[in-house]
C-alpha cells in the first residue's frame, strides 16, 4: 500500500522564493480542497467563490473526477499525438454532439485554444484561395490570454508593455460601436472574435442582439465568427455554452478552464467548413489531449450533461443574484451594479473602493473572490455549490462590504 501523501506547508510570503515574480499573490496558501472549500496547513477554512478563476467547475476533489484521474493514472499518462487516442475521440464526439461543432483540437489552456482558433480562421481563408484575408476584428476590454498573439488580439496596453511591437493582424475596436465595426471590415478581414461575456474586462454581458448582428455580418461578408468561451463555457451560465442564450452559433470556439475541472485542458471547436484548412502538419501540441486530461474532461461532461444539472445551475444562480441584489440595495451606494449571467457574476463597486482592496478584505472573512477590470469583483463559485454555501458566501460578501462602511445586513 502506498504511503499517504505528505504536503509540506509553505510560507504565505517569501521574498527568497525561486518562483518568478509575475503574480501579485495573496499572502495565503492552501494544502487541501473539498467541495466549495479550501483549507490552509493549519486547518483554516476558506469559502472559494473564485474557483481558480472559473476553473474548478465542480469544486475541489470531486469524487467522480478523482476516480477518473487516478484510474487513468494507473494505466497510461502519455503516448504522443502520432497515435490515435480513444479518450480524445470520445471527448471530441461528445463535445460535437452537444454543440455546433464537427471537429475538435485538444490543447492545454485557454490561451492555446484562442491561438488555435485564430490559426484556424486564417488557415480557412488561405486554403480557400484568399490568403490576403488574415486580419481579425476584436474588441476593447477583451482578454484572450498571455501569448504574444493573444495579447495583440486584446490590445490591452498594460499587458503589451515591454514586449516589443504587438503582433500584427488584429483590428481592435470599441464593444458597442456599430460604425467602428462596419469600418473595420475590409478585404483583409478573416474573422470576428469575441467573448459572449467580457470576463476579465469587467463581467460585461454582450447583448444577444449584438451577437446576432455579428453572425449576420459574418455571413454577409464571408467571415468566420469566433467565440472565446474559455471562461463562460461548460455550464458557467446555465447553458453548456453562453452563446446559446443568444440563439446563434459560431464557426469556431475556444474553451478551457471548466472543461478540465481543475486539470489543465483546453480545446478549440469548429464546423467542418471552418476546420477544412487544418490538415496534417498545420498545428500540434505535445501534451494536448493526453490520456489524463481526456479522462478528466470526459468525467466533467458526465456530471455537467446529467439531465437537470444545468437547470440547477440556473436556479442557484438566481438565488445568488437575489442575494447580491439585496446587498446592493443595502450598500449605501457602494455597490453600483450586479452584472453577469449564471454563476459568472460581478459586483461593480464605487470608485472609492478599489476591487483589489475588496478582494483582500474578503480574505479576513475567509472568502475568496477574483478582481476584474472596470473596478468589478468577480464571483465564480463551483457549478455544484450547495445552497447553504451560497447563503454563507453572500453573508461574507455583506460583511466584507461593512469594512468599507456599507451595510452588513
């Protein structure tokens, strides 16, 4: 019998750490998780309303995911994509059956998924005799990842600083500016890329009418429509994918985060037509679609696609939103707006309360939240959160607000 795993606690802060200092880390570390809760080395419990930034879609240490991962780990970890993969073929078939797509490519992260979506759109036009069509229209406030192309697509000056001239091929425009959108479409345009909810940029829901208009424009001009559902996909909004609320279908879609339930897994999905240029040798990933990731991804779908599961997400989201609306009403004007859809929710705060300060203050209430742009705090609990934990989380948000002079009713 194997020896039990021993986890050595680490200091919350360590100026001598060998880890590169690219994160502004909170002064806390965790050694164990269970459901919606995380535990420090000394046993303190924290309610996780961030889910690792929408990653732990089924909470921590979900028994079905643990069984799938450990079962696969005892059999096979890696073989390479030069061979067929039963796990990939099963997960791809299930994703296609539940979505608009006909083809799937597996990778390891949301950034890789967005990069693959961009390549797929450009390659489509190249393969169809229009290599000049390679530019992609994107929107201000978006976040598509940290690689050089993904940074250029989002065009956020803060993230681009210091990395040289941004990669060419992206036309970034304001989100709600029909004139700018019409002007951006030209003979070099290949695609339009958008998040159905601008998550990192402030939990701003893109109106259904706009997504429908983008679909119409793409059809009229021979463009491909790309949805970045890295944060919104796999049940986060009460539908398997957020674009379903608008009744439109993309040509290409990037997913990650929730599909792995905490294990590194991303994918980009496409119609047969949009994927037609992605032939052997055009793209690859050493670890993408490895047996461990496929076992977990299939286990996540086992749960999320269970009849009634997404209906429960919608019900829980309504309960949470009602509580947040009550907090706003009693906040003495410190909460300006409750935003989002499903269990992707944001509190737009008064400028006098920086979102980062609110997230830090929530730690004193043993509550984990995530900051976002536009001075918004993101609330991203697990999709299977218990009703009692929703009530408890709302109470802790209210107490956090009291640190800044708001009501703690």
